């Protein structure tokens, strides 16, 4: 039986133990030490308390990664409120839907988000607070307005003789208590708010301490690239390093390959947490051009010196990632086979993990020393994994998992919950896999329609198809993935086209216009790279749903 420890106690402990150490830095911007973080958390607690926010009330956050996003998130949990982190890539309608569906009372927003949202579209909010300076953007509560205007005075009254480490005392959470709701989609009809209890956050954190914490020291620099509102980035690249006493650096801007490369060189992270796309681009653009020439191929084919050449190449690749990383962990999607084989051939410390938002997120992981190419590791601590197959080693079956990390269910969506959580507590991932005799999991495909983008975001094709099907001259549509691109297969309304005298070229022009229009309403990772006309109606099941698997190849 797992012995649960209060999750918030780890935040409290890290703050007290690292009081005068650097904690959070906005890359090329401000740095907060752990005592600064504690002070800001305490002020937000005073703001919450004096505005009437109760334990269990929802607090939404939406903005690019930053020190103040981290502070607001920790302040929410350590107060006993429920955090609702929202991907800043969602459009305004999706953000409004999540805030409203979750019943959030307070909403922290970044600069970028502030320009897109419409406060009147979120009528139940009591206040909107700006992340950059914690000023009030909108207040519908006299208590909130008063508390913010008199915050320094209220803080001074509570701590007349200065605020010290011994004053840090946070909400003592219980295992099954709701900690946060993480939405996998922003559209009302498809909203799935994953309810994660404190035990799930603790389970991931406890495993990270044993698997990664023994390899990197307190105070180590960590570069935060992944969105903090996504469970992979939140748990592995933000919560764990903070609780381990590391110094986090947030890019605070769109992470282009050039910016990431420069940040690696400046920060020298002790471990790299990434998605396949970042690793892929770094290797293809920064490494392959230097080694894929006749001279290098000749040297690599000489047994006597090929080992030294590979060591030299490995050093060069390590330097691209800052030269200080214990290992590079890839998650969110599968690593390209060519890249994986190359990195293993030079003994580069690469490894791949597997998870789901519903498991906050870890399901499987192995250290690079135990990494088997093509796999995504073995079951993490506190979790069981099995394959629903008569021969799990050879015949793919659905990957199911249960344990400490598994969600409570989907918020206000009992039907969706019962579809994935069975009576014995197994979470059905919807993914097909096999498992070796020693427990390594190999993902073989996806049962669900969900498409996993190259950056690890969940793309729900039904949402895009729903919009496409109501656009000019579209009869039906199907979204497929080619590499890291999303392509729409469209069966046009040929009868209407014939009546109007449209040619195939006319239809192509109309579909291109549709593509541009729909892309303006979608987050970047949901945008269509192209549209292909499909002459025939799509093959369908008796229930009249499209047989997607026929079109995936």
C-alpha cells in the first residue's frame, strides 16, 4: 500500500531549505529567490482570503511560461484552491469555455492573453489579475478591489516584524482532494477537464525524486521549454525541479529553435526535458550537416578509430544541449526512428517516456542506461501497466494502467469518465502496445482518434472536422497526420459544384480559402498544412462513422 505524503509539504520544504537560493528566472529578465517566491505566495494568499475565495474554489491561469505564472500556480495549490491551468495557445472562445465550464472565480492572465479575451464572455468571474505585476485587470468584487489596493498594508499588519521562513505554512492536502483540472480540449462540446487529485501530483513527484533527483544536484539549472499548462511540462520540468531546489529558467516567449539553442548555451541545463520536434530540428539542422559527408562516413567505417569519432560526435551533440545534461528525456510523442538510432549509435544519453494528462502524466519511463530503442520505458513507481492481449509480447493490445497517478475522472462528464476508467480502477489509454518480458512498453498505434502533435499537444480531429463540415462546398472531411503536418481530406459537395459550373480548380481554390479561414480560428498546433480533394465518399461503419483507419496510411 502506497503511503501518501502531503504534496504541498514538498513546496513548503523546498522553500524553507533553499530560502536564499535562486528559484525562478525569466530568461534575460527577473530572478526570484525562494524567499521572494514565498513572499509573493503569501501576498496572493492574503488577496485570496480577503476577497472571500474559499478552499476548493477554482482559479484559472493562462499565459506564457514565467516566474509569476509559477508563483500564481503554487499560491493557488498551497491555499487549498483548485488550479485550472489553460494552454495560452487556445483561442479566446476556447479560453472562455474553460473558465466558464470550470466555474473559476479568479483568472490570472499574461500580457498575450489579455489582448485576446473578452471579460464579459466570462460572467461568473469575480476578478481577472495580470500575471506580470499581479495588478487587477477586472474586478467585480469590492472585497477583491479593497484587498488589492491595501495588500501591502494587510501584509505588514500580518507580519509586523518581517516575513520569515518559519511563517511558511501551507494547506495540508489529502490524497483524494482535487488539486487541479487540466483541460485536454477547449471547445464546449468536446471539453474534457481532467480532475487530478493531490495523490497524482505527489505520485509523479515522488517517482521523479527517485528516478531523476538522484542524478542531479540541488541548485542545478533547468531550462523550461514546454508549456507549464501541459501536464508533461508542469510535472517534470516545473514542479519536480522546484521541489528539488533547482534554479528554473523560463523562456517567456515562443520557443523557436534559435532561441532554444541560445538558451541551452547560456543556461547549461542539468537535464533536458523535451518533445521530439525540438530534438529532431536540433539534430537535423545543427548536427547532421556536419557529419553527413564523405570524409566522416569514411572515418566511421574504420573500426579502429570509429569509436573515438563517435565519442567526438557525442560531445558535439551534448554541447548543442548546453554540455551539462545528465540525459535528454523525450515525451509527448514518439521520437523519429532515424534520430533515435543515430543518438543510440553514438551512445548519447537519450530516453523516451510515455504518459497521459489523465495520469498527471507519467505511466512509463526508463533511465537512458535502461532505454531500449523503440520503447517508452517500464511502469513508473506507484503504477501498474498491462496490455490487454492474449500474447502481450507479440500481439498488440490496449495499454491500461492503474495506480496513484490516475485521475479522479472528467469534470462534469460522467459518461466520458466511465468510458476510460473501469470498475477495477484501470485507466484505458486508447493506445495499442506490446510489452517485453522485462516490462518495457512499445507503443504500436492509437485506438482513439486523437492525434498527438509533434510538440506533444493533443489534437482532436472531430473539432476541426466539425468546423470544416460547415464551410463552403464541404460535404464531409477527415483530418490525417503526415509527419508533423495536419492534412484535411475533403469530399466536396460535387452535386452543388456541378450545378454552379465549378471545375476541380475552382474547388481547390475554395478549399484553400477554407483552410486559411479555419486556421485563423485554431491554435498553432491545430492548423492545417494542406487540403486534398477526395473524390469518393468516405467508407463508413454501420453507425455511419468514417472508418478512419483506412485513411491513415
